């Protein structure tokens, strides 16, 4: 397993380089000019100087190599400086945002906690709700609970965040007045009272994001549980006199979790993608909102960096899923 993990980690390097190149070329081909929002009163020679300052006068391959060096070499040094107080990155040029006139990763570090608060909580909540629903629906197949669970999860699976978001805002905020739909990104958790305020403003976006997570994972959990409940080893365990709790929660659940863990690992980057829409709906100042703002402003370095970070998450999620699959199922050998 260790050699397999090392081989996969080495293989991710050319994969990520290829992804970075494809993203860069697609952004180069995209229409739009970063100077479009500069006032018309600015003289053309000044605009030309601004384009040179942004690096647009350099050849395409030079700009791509510079971005690689800045992202893979200088930014880790900045992180080391921040963690250990060194000065490795002093005086070195980082990936700069054309919109904010500052390092892109500084803006990402500032906004990422807002996204993680909502996305991380929503994913955990979705998993904790989905697993019991899937297990009990399979164990009580065709019961009222199973029929109701199937109906609710299919609705949740079918409704995208751009529809469920306004729906929960209209119901729980406008009609009932239970929660505020505007997320206060400046709110700081300092005591129990401020923590309750934080939870209150997270309820609606977490509800929207966890809805699809719950629907997807509970469906997988139910299907794989049904497959295992009819296996010979389950009948053997029951014939030995083991209780239903032991048979279901120990023997069946362990084997059923193998594909579900894969789905959970692979679904994490997709939740970040869904958070882009949800952040816009609830005014959450996270990295999803940052990506949308950067696209509108033709801020290509920010779009390139954020899109590549999402790609890294997807590649790492695939690696994690493969490793967990091997750990949970001893029959699988990667050597």
C-alpha cells in the first residue's frame, strides 16, 4: 500500500501540470480584457504601461512558467515563513490578483475559513443524516420509512442549490422569520452567545448544501446494504445465533461501507462546486464568491489559481478514495 501510495503521488505531478496547462490555455482563449474596466479617460500609453506591469506583454509560455514557479515554489516558501518565522520568500514575486492588486493566496487564506465553516459543516451533517437513513431503509425495505425516505431523497437529489436556496429563504426567512438569510462574514466567535449566532446564520446554507449530500449518500448506502443483506455470510451469521444488531451493524455495515467511503471521498470536491452557488445566494464571502468576482473582473491569475485549487482537491480526493478502498477491503491488492 505504501509503494502504491507513493506511485500515485508521483503520478499526480504530471497530472496536475497538465491540468494547470489546460486551465491556462482555456483562460487565454477566453474573451475579455483586464483593461476593460479602466476609465476611458486614462491615456492609451498609461494603459499600455499597466498591461506591461500586469505581465501581459510577455509571451504566453513565459507567463505560464512564471505562474508554475510562483505557485509551486514561492507560495510554499510564504507558507513556511508564516509558520516558522523564516524569510525564505522575502523579495520574491507571488501570484498577484489583477483585481485586488495583492497576492491571490492571501485572499484565499482570508476567505477559505468562511467556506470551510459552511461546506465542512454541511458535508458532515449530510453524512451523519444519510448513513442511518440508508441503513434503516435497506433493513426495512418497502416499509413506510423506506418509501418516505426514497421519496424525500429523490426530491433532494433532483433539486439543485440554485432552486433549493431561494426556496428555503422564502420559507424559513421570509415567511417564518426563523433565520436571517444574509451571512455576516465579519462575525467573530468569541463566546457561547456569538457561537449560537454563528450557528443560526449557518443553518440555511448548511441545509441547502447537505440536502444533496444526504440524498446521494443515503441512496448509495441503501443500495450497497441491500446487496450485502442477501449474501451467504449474512445467512450464516444469523444461523449461528448472532443478534440482528451484530449482523447488521458489524458484518453487513463494514462490507457496505467500502463503496460508500469512495463516494464520500469523491463527493467532497463537488460540494465545493455547489458552494459557489450557495455562497452567492447567502452572501457568504468565501472562495466561491471570490471566483465569481474574479471571472466578472477578468482577473485571470485569480481564476487560474482557484480553478487549479479545485482540480487539486479532485485529484487528492481520488487518491484518498483509492487508499481507503484498499484499507477497507483486504482482498484488493495494488502491488
